[in-house]
């Protein structure tokens, strides 16, 4: 499977998992919060899938997971859960895309 397609699929899965973890949490505008989280996590997968950098896949994932999670973390001031989940998810997606993408 191509790296771009694998990144797209991983992004969809990562977005769904992220939204599922938000279901029990209270939000003022829950729909907007869940949509924003899904788009952010989906974007992490897509960017990792199309990135062509001279680094190992796991490092590309780690960097983009951190970089794309920072704005949401700064806005919400929920640094640990947003950066933590984004970085770990990016690391996993980067490893998957780097290992199994063609």
C-alpha cells in the first residue's frame, strides 16, 4: 500500500480513536470540540503519509505529531493529554507508514 494511502487510513483511525476518548468528557460545544480533534488527528496521519524527509518514519511521526498538536494544546491549555496523545499517535503512525508503506 502506498505511504499516502496508509497515512490516510491511519489518520482516519487515529481521528476516530481520539473522538471516542472524548465522548464521556463534558464540553461547552461538544460537536465542535470533537470535529476539531478529529480533523487534527486525521491531518497528522495525512501529513506523515505524504512527508518525504530523510529521517526514519518514527521520527517523522514524532515530529509531526508534536508540531500539529501544539496549537490545540496552547489554545485549550490542556497540554499533557493533547500533546501526549498526538505525539504517541504520530510516533505509531510514523512507524507504521515507514515500515509498511511503499
